[in-house]
C-alpha cells in the first residue's frame, strides 16, 4: 500500500514539474525588447515589415514578406545581411544609412531571434 501511494505521489509530482516547462520556444517580441538591434528594427524595418516582422501589405498593394516565416526561415545570416545592406527585390539598401555594426546586428536579430518560433504575433 505504501508503494502505491509513493508511486502516485511521484507521478503527480512529475506531471506538475513537467507543466513548468514549455516545449515550444517563445517568440521574440520586438516591442518588449530594450536591445539596440530591436530599436534599429523599429526605426528602419517596422515601417515595411510590421512592428513584429510579420510582414504586411503596403498601401500601394505590394506585399512585404514576413521575417519570421516563409523563405527567410531558410536564409543564412550572410544572406540576410546582404539583403539588408544591398537591398533588392523591392527592398531599399541600407548600406549607406547604417554602420557595418548595425547591419550585422539587424542580420543577427532576423536570423537568430525572429526565426525562433513559428508563433504568430498578433499586431
């Protein structure tokens, strides 16, 4: 009888402990971040890509892609850097507006933080 009670207590303890851990990675929230690269994103990228990088449709009907899903999930950090620096495919280049460090910080933000989870952020 003691063993049964002990097994039940251990079972409930393990279930309670496992509920403390979330198996999905949390989505990076730009709005909540105080980092310099998030500030750069808000100043330079959010106008087209949306405040959380989910993409949007511009007033003229052009669709700006999400930086969290789709093709950007498969780009390397260097690909993302070149896209930001050199522009192309409808995007303006930022090479003459941002420093090398700022370009690298933004590329890292998109590559490492925005792609973390497929969680959709409601804008």
